[in-house]
C-alpha cells in the first residue's frame, strides 16, 4: 500500500466533526490562520517578481517605441537580456494582456514568437447626446 501525503490543511479539514469543545475551537483557529497565511503569500509578489517589474516596464517601452511586432530575440538584444529572460517576461506580459503574441516567419529560422502591444479597448460613451 502506497503512503499518501497529507497536508496540514487536509489534516485540519479531516478533523471536522470529529473533535469538540476546545479542540474544535483550536482546529478552526489553526485553519483560519493557515488560510490567512496562504492568502497573504498568494497576494505578495516574490523577490523575482519585484526584480522583474522594472525590466518588464523597459520591455513594454521598447516594444512601444519599436512599433509593430518585435521578436523576443530583438528585445533581448535591444535591452541586453538573455533570450530566455526576454522571452519569458514577454510571454508573461502577453498572459497579462499587455502584449499579443504572434508567430512570425523568420528567413532561415522558421517561425519565432513576436510580441506587439495589445490594442487598447475603446469604450463608447452611449449616455451622451451630441
């Protein structure tokens, strides 16, 4: 029989309805504390995210100034980053909706990812008469 791994949270949830009085009070207290800790961790940027924020801003500015679709390799060369770092951060910007990723045919290299700024959403003002 294989051992299953139980998390602390699973343990506390598993005790629901099986303990009473002070034990139940402590179980709920511990579970609430654990949930609060996890929520804080989820909403706090990591060290890497903090370090990458200004680099992402530089990438956005670089692509904005270039106009059109810019290859990840061009971003790397233009900003002095490794290709991997430039591509990873550009991909994150695309996931965040700031960039749109497109496949671009490059002579002698096949297709590569290119990135352009996402089009701003136009909001029509339907409530005003002209």
